[in-house]
């Protein structure tokens, strides 16, 4: 990943965390764990972790429903010509890491 893509990815992660913190109803805790951006900076995938885990589907639907609003939010705060399209996913890597930690602590 190029330096520019890494910087944009970090900025997208921060903006997504701010946006979801403001917009959520706080029935669950939504954490942005990472953001991946394509090399051409046209697509960004934002990975989420949700607590409690049984609220994951609802939180993911909420985030996906707010994509267009997040795009406007990011457009106002990012200083790049073309804003990427955004998609939200549950971070399975983080879920697996938490499960391994739980198993190791037993």
C-alpha cells in the first residue's frame, strides 16, 4: 500500500469512528477497527467490532444504511478530489483474536 493510501485509510478510519459515535443510539458499542482502501483510492472498506456480539447484525445494517450520510460527512472533512465509495463489514479477524484470547485465558 502506498503512503498516500495509508494516510487516506487512517483518515477514513478516524472519520468513520467519529461519525458512528455521533450517529449511533448507543444500544451497542461500535468500534472501527481498521479501514482498507483500494490502490486507486476509489473504494474503502471499513471494518467494525460490535459489543455485545448479538447486536452485530443490527449495527451492521445501521452502518450500511448510513453510508451515503457518511460519504457526505467524509467529503466535508477530507481534502481529496474524489471521495471513495464506502462499505462496512464486521471485522472477523478481530472476532477471531478475541476468541483466541478467551481460550488462552482459560
